[in-house]
């Protein structure tokens, strides 16, 4: 196992080197400029996310599509992932996560717009996502097959193994529950929901995400309130460390500015998935007539996920000072939540389980659509069995191996998706400018 961990670590470091980070962040900035700061319509986008468009076609409401997308992103990326970024990249990683979220809204907008524009109806359901964009927009089906394959593989790590691993680790630390039990229970619960398809998944997500999000934000605010006097110094430390790195203090190993950038942006992607191409798969199933409208709704996912929640978590972790003790991942987050008397560990356990479980079922939909694209509907059930098995096994394998595998899979998804975004950015600009004309959607 140590040999495997080392190999996965080397591959993850190689893939998440400067070229991919530059391409990812460069795409965020490029699309922000080309779309003339589409982020400025965030207020209208939030309004669209809670209102239905009359006469629209699709499988689920825009809000259901958003909560399903958030279910797949509001998982360990916001809780364990942020802690991992701070532990490995220092406080400055929080700044780069936040910046990646701000600019990443333009990328998420473009992904969703293209996915809705080029979606198709297969049988009784909508089918879309980057693979259909590559097939119908780029006229390059082989590239779509490559993306779909990596999506199906990535889901086994990002959606299944990482989530159950985090659940098992935290429940073992908090309640002394054996990892085998946590993995088995999570796998059984997920299996009961996955068989119901997108409508079953979206119904569960509509219930889980608002409640869990409110609980987690409230607990974050309590911890920040308890240490309110040091918040200005923590914000200054985050900003300083983003460009200068952080010297070793106590058990903390120390991080250079390049570490802050690498872990901030890579964990930012894991958190909001902008540039990954995953959430547009469910955006394509949303009930909408106008691609721009659903694209705006989709961009709010990055806003809530990274600009608000991940940033809030990062500030809380840095302000606590616990990050200096050399703890990592769930152990760091768990130590911070112990500052809330009696209820802290329980709140964290409930929030993490809810987010992680929602991510399990949200990512399963992405993977099923990818498998359907590659092999047809008959391949979905066998894949679901493998997916559920990976949820179980994720609870009992090494956390480092799981995270490195996820980083590798994310990178291999992002590469073909970024190619299509650059190649078809003109289409997104044209559709957006059409709506910016007088009487268009963006001026109503």
C-alpha cells in the first residue's frame, strides 16, 4: 500500500503541475474577460434559481438541478478538502480557493450554457454534458468518449470513495464506529436511492442540501464568533501567505507560495468543479428554454460552494489556530469543531455525513450518464453495482491514496473539457450578447 500511495502521489503532483493549473485558472480569467464579467449578474442568477420558466422542457426544475449539482460539490471539498488545502498549502490556500471561485463562475456558466444548447433527448429523458458538447458542437465524438470514460472513472473516487472515506474517518474519531460499519451503511443507503434515477436523486437533494448547508454555516459562524477578536489578523495572514508562503510554526511544516496556489486552486476545483465538466451533465436535464438562464443558475453553484461556504470554512480554520498543530484533513476540522461545547463534534458529523452522502448520489448521476453515452442504458445497472461497492471500500482504504486518486481523475476530466471550452467560447459569447440586447433576458 505505501508503494501505491507513492505512485499515486507522484502522478497527482505531475498532473497538477504548473501547466494544468495555468490552463485551469487561465480559462477562468479568459472566459471572465470574454463574457465581460458575467459574474455581475449573480443577483439575477439567484432569482432565476428559485423561479420556474413557463413552458420549459426538461426532467427536473432549475432549483432541483442546482441542488443536485450542489449535492455533488458541497461534500468533503468544503469540509475536509479545505482543511487539506490549509494543512498542505498554508493559510494562503484559502485566498486562492476564493479567487478560483470568483473567476470560476464564468467557466461554470459557459459549461452549462453549452451543455443545454447541445443537449439531446434520449428516450424519455434529456441527455447532455461536455461529451454531447464535444460530439455536437466540436463534431469530435472521440473526445467526448474520452471525457465520458474519465467521468465514469473519476466518479468512483470523487463521488464514491472520497466521501465514504471521510465519513468513516470522522465517525470513527467521533463515535468510535468501525470504518467497515460506516462504509456498509453508506453504501446501502446510497443504493436504495440510486435505483430511482434523477427524480429520486433530486428529491433527496432538495431536502438534504438546504438543511445541511444552514446547519453547517450556523456552526461556522458560532466558531468565528467565539474567536472574533483575531479575525482581522487571520484575514491578513491569509492574504500575506497567498503571495509569500508561511514559515513553519509548531507542528506545521510550512508552505511556499507555490504550495498555496497549487492546493488552493486544486482544492477549489474539487470544491466547485468549475472546469471539470461534471455539473453541466445535470444542468442539461433542467427545465429551461433559454441556455443563458440555466447557465446563470448553474453559476450560482460556484458562488454558494466556494465564494461563500469554502471561504467561510477556510477563515474559520485559520482563525482557530489549530492548523499550526500539524493535523490534516478530517482530524484538523474535527479538532476545530471541538471548540463548540458538547454539540460541536456531533454537528460536524451530521453535516459531513449529509454533504458526503449527497455527493455520493449526485455524482452517481454524472457517472450513469457517462456510462450510458459510452455503452448504452443496459450498462447503467452493472456500473451502479461497482459504484456502490466503491462506496463501501472507500471507507476502509488509505485517505492519502483516495485523495490522490481523485486528484488524478479530476485532472484527466478537466483536460478534454477545457479544450472544448476554449474552442467553443465564441458560441457562449454570441448567445450571451444576444441576451444582453435590449429586451433580452439579462435586462428584464
